[in-house]
C-alpha cells in the first residue's frame, strides 16, 4: 500500500472566482524528502497543500503521486496523512481512539489496532496519555497526539500545515528538532507548510518559496539563502532581512553612499540596480561606506546596528566583541561575493 | 500580482478545464439534497401545501353546517371581511393585545435583568423560578388563572382586591377587565422569557467597557443610556420580534380563560378565525380571516425586521 | 437608615414580589390539588389544611381517568420528538456545512414557514385529514406538529453545527472516513449538547401544544391539555381534580425545565443573541 511518496505538481492553477490563488505551480518532491512550502500568508502555500491532500480540486493542471495522476482521486483514497494547524483532534474521543480512528476506517482488525496505537504514541512520547480526552491535554501534547494520528497509518505522504504555530516559543524549538528526527526515522516524505522562514530553513531538505500565487524559487535552504532569485525572496529570507538599496552599476562596480564597491557580476555597461546586502555580510572596516550608528539592538552574542549612511538606512549584524556605541561614525564594507544584484524592473536576480 | 498573469491564468483555466472540482461540487450537492429531502418534504406538506390550500379555500363558501350552499365565490369572503365590524374589532384587539404584552414583557424583563445582574446572591433563584412559567402549556396557565387566581372571592387575585379595598370584581365577565386579565396572563407567562434572554445578553457584555466608562466619569444612568442600551439593542429587537410573532397568534391561554368573551371582548383576530371555522363551521370565511392574519403578520414582521436592520 | 440600605431593601422587596408572582400560581395549584373541594372554595383562602391525595386518586384511577390522556400526551410528544430529530439533524448539518445552490433560499424558507399562523395551517389540514380519516389519529397530530417543531429544531441545530471547525471533517476525511461516517462518528457526537437542548425544546412544545390538539383530538387521541376541560363545565367545576390534572400536566415540563435549566436558557438565547436573524 505504502508507495514511495514522490510528488509532482504540473501547471496547477486555482481560481477563486476571478482571483487566481495559484497561477501555474510546478514542482517536484523526491521520495523521503522533507519539503517545505514557505511564503507569507495568502501566497498560495496552504492552497497547494490542500490540493495535494485532495481537500480542494485545482482549476487546471495535474497532481502526480508516485507517477500516477491523482488529480481526480478522492482525498481519502490518496493514502495521505495530515497534521492540521488546529490539530483537529476529535474532542469526544480519547487519545487512543483518536489515533486508532484512521486504522479503524481502513478496516484494520481490532487485535492489530491496539499495538499500532501504542507504537505510534510511544514514538511521540504520549503513550502515558492514551486514556485522556484532547481537552485534558496541554497544547504540546495535543500537537503530539495529532502527529501520532498522522503517523500511525504509515501513509506514503505526511502533510503538515503550520503544525508548530500554536506552540509557545520554547516548545516550538524543541518540537522542531524532534519533528525532523521523527521524519528521518520513519523515512517518510514530508510536506511542510510554514510562513516562518527560520522553521523552513532548519527543517527542510528543500523548499519552495511562494509569493502571490507563484513559486519564485525552489532549492535547498542554503541555495535560497545564498542566491535569492528575486527581491521579494531576498527581503523574505534571513533575519534581519537583507538590506535592499538602489544603486548605479558600472562595469562590475556599484556605488553606494558615494563609495564604490566591487562585485563579482559580469554584466557589461551601465545601469540601475538594486543591491542586496545581508546584515551579517557587512563588516566594520577602516575604509568603506561611511555612516553613523543610529541605534543598537543588543542580542547578547551579537548586535544589530542601524547605520545612517548619508540618508540611506543600512542594518548590519556584528559580533559582540566588536560593537561600536550609538552615535559613533564607522565605515562598513562587504566582500564582492556577498553582494547581490537585482533588476529594479523585473525584480529578478542579475 | 500583475493583472496580466491573472488573465493568463484565467485563459489557461479556460483551455484545460479540470472537471474534478465539478465532480466534487456535484457530489456535495447530491449529499446535501439527500440530507435535506426528508425535512423539506415534511415542511412542504405541513406548511406550504396547507397555505396554498388555505388561500384556495378562502375563495369558497364552505359551511359545514349548511353544505348545500357551498361553492366557489371568488373574492366574496374578502369583500364581506372588509365590511365585517367583528373583523375590524378583532384586528384592533390583536394589535392592542400584541403591543401591550410585548411592551410590558420587554420593559419589565429588562428592568428585572438589570436588577438581577447586580445581585451578588439570589441570581440562581431568579433563574430557576423564571423557567417555570415559560415551560408551561399556555392552556394549563390559562386554566389556573381562570380558576384559582381570578375566580370571585376565593381566587387569589380577587381575594387581594377585596382586601385592598377595591372590592370583588368580575375579572373575566367585564369586557374591559377581561381584556386586562388576558393581557396580564400573557405578560405573566412570557416576561421571564424576555428576562432570561436579556439577562444572558447583559452577562455577555464585556465588563471592561463599564470600567472604562466609570473612569470617564459616566453616571449609572449615562452608562445605561449610552452603553448598555445600544449594546443590548440587537437582543431587545430580537426579543420584540419573537414575542410579537407569538402574541399575534396567541390562542390557548385566551381560549381557556375567556374563549374570546364576554361576547367578543377578548376575541383577537386569531381567535376569530378559529371560532368562525370550528365553532360556527364557516370554513371558507374562516380561511379568509386566517389569510388576513397572515398578511398582518407579514407586514408587522417586515416593519420589525426593517427596524432591526436600521442603523 | 442610610440611603444605601433603603435602596437595598427596596431591591430585595421588588425581587421577592416578582419571585412570588411567578412561583405563586404554580405553588397554589399544587396546594389546591391536595385539598378537598370545600377547602379549595374556602374564604379566606386556606394555606393551612389537612392534605389529601384523593384528587389524584380520582383523576388517575376513578371514572373518567386521565391516564389514557397522559399516555396520549406522551406518545404525541415522544413521537414528534423522534420524527423531528431524525429529519432535522441531517437537514441542519447540510444547511450549516455543505455548499449547494439555493442554500440561502432553503434557509430563508425554513425561517419563513415559522411565520404562518397556526390557525391558517389547521383549517386546510383539518379538511384534508377529515377526507382521509386521520382525525383522532397519532399520525395526523404528529405530522402537523412537524410544521412548528421542524423549523425550530433545524435552526437551533444549525447554530451548533456551525461551531464545529471545518478541519475536523477534513481530518476525518483524510483518515479515510466517508461523509456519512464522518457525520455519524465525528460530527454528531460533538453536537450532543445541542441535540439534547433541541430534544428538550421539541418535547416541551409538543407537550404544550393546544390549538392543533383541540381540533384534531377525539376519543382515541386526546392529550391531557385538552382533557383538562372535562373538569370544568357550565354546570360545575371539579376544583380539586382540576388542580390535580393541571399539576400532572405541568409535572413533566417543569421537571424538564428544572433539570435542563441551563440548556433552556441557551436554547432561548441562541436565536436572540448569537443567531441574529434566525428566530
């Protein structure tokens, strides 16, 4: 029953009346991959997940799972398990009954359900809570219960819709690590929807970044971080976000605040560009772009500086042993390979 | 984002339509139809069909006492109705009965709700006692009032009247007192309804706005006029609508207490339609009266719903 | 005495007057049902008397016993409740949850049927039942009781169904449950509270109904609200027995009212507070 869990979206379009929620989405997920759908709210990532689950039908296009066109296959025949943002636990059933429900629906014999339930509960460490009702559980326990209900069936695809967003910050970090381990140990393909870029970066093997109903970039977190495809992605990925500054490009050099910086770009001629500089790529140097430190946000191990470079605001992240004081005049620079260039009209990477 | 992509998407959708969404929608429709069918067939049979048949009957002379004279008469029943003094007086009685009972229920109910809201102890008693009249059959309520409350001398109301120096009254025999009595009985039974609904709505109002108002130095009366009343308005209007519909078709209590009498002193339109049809067995004319009642109900509820939407 | 205390005593006095006004007629009926006729008719009214159950014995087991009428009331009320719930639960679910064309109209239709005056329904209904010989039958009465119990039950239930999150159904669906199975195993158990409230209301309304009952009842089917009239006639009123019958007619609904106190308030307010245009 369990296949490999390979997914392919082919030109998926979803219209809500006149509004295009998805405008032709294409991507592939490899078996066993932890794949994140990342994007701000309303970007189409949840719609994509719902179409993959079969809860919504696409307006056009095809969905393939393990090479088979499942576009017109019912949700309950797709062999997919899902963890909802609200967990959607059945409040009138005990934890054990909740976990057993999918097995019962699959007509598994009673004798085999019990051990399977205990096994799944043990994997997420809630085997001591089996007799409780969801209302008697803490948020974290509820989330685990939802996980157990999803993994018990050993479905070929494991969908997670912002499963950590209802947990408090500390619990979220712990659960994040456990989730990754769980997915590894089960060897199942996971598709994970989130608006939190940090979550996607840490969890995903690969991710698709959604913007306004389109996928703007697919790649490993490292790739997307290193080479964002567009201004939107550059501004979305990384914390604090990339500095994006209009500048003039002339034969490999750019000018910011009256200073010339070398880039690795190979473009000929002269043009307007948007320059992307990650705060962490900026260093304090003796000779560079001159500016005045407006504000310092101390993060303990590092600090974020708001620097006023003759009217242009630039943020830089510096090591803790290297923090200037507010009001100091400093100079900053970046290595040529850390400078990203974007086209101001197409907003794509140059 | 850009309109061109939307149009391109729409164009693509038109070229490669996926009919699975249509299949899903159709499946949902069929499931809905299957679930709705029994209830809607029953409603058609017990409300819509009788209504059409009623309108049809109202165009006939249909006298169960004199069947030989029966036949189609068109609008004759309605013409008769327009010149029927008993109809106009029953309509007037209906309006008086409805307006007075509804106003009394809302005013007393609201006042009591405000009073009980501030009580630290004894709320439970109010909640418990208030349930009692509401769950009773109006027929039983009417019977109790007619006998043990309003009977001359040993009826408690009359006993109290005698001791208060008013003297024994013929509560149900005097035309005016009979009307007052049926209004009082209806108010007695249904004020707890308004009370309970308004108390629940009051309890649902957020407390911090009152604290804010207090800090803004609003007096108790100002807090009531400027905060409580506007916030409670939807609930009050809803109570008025619900109680009006019930009062217009009140039957059992009046029927048991006075049966519309003495003479026609408490014969509201609803009761007139009943008496004409089932006591005087003049079903055709009774149907016309029922249609008239329906029209009055629709007009009044239209006005009330407009009131609800206003502002 | 300070103004504050005067105010407090005034409030307590007003409260007591109203509590008494609401409770007294009911309590007084109970007391009268335990009296003999002369005690009922005594002037001034007697609060102290030697109680007797004679009136109850007579109305239950004497000639003209109202036991069959109590049975009638029970059969009508229980029957109406069962039929209503069987139809209203699926309909309310569909109206609350499913997407289909004409849904708005369907909801409006249910609402509009409640505007029909009962007297306008009973006239044609009486003519039809007379023709098919269903007057004085349980099926006749229960069928027409649907005209008021169904719309009410549907709207009350819709508000409960709407409270269940959509994801619950989607989760069940992904877990492999069919729509019908989802409804039975996941949805309905979660609206048990709402179903209980609705059952109480439908039962109360059916038990208390009078207009339809008085027109359609006969020697076989005659609920207690109608049979009560046997004890008051032009010639004489059987005071204590009438009190006993009234108490018997009140007993089940008062018991239900007290037991389901919180639910009743919720049922009354669900339309007024939350549901806006529903009722």
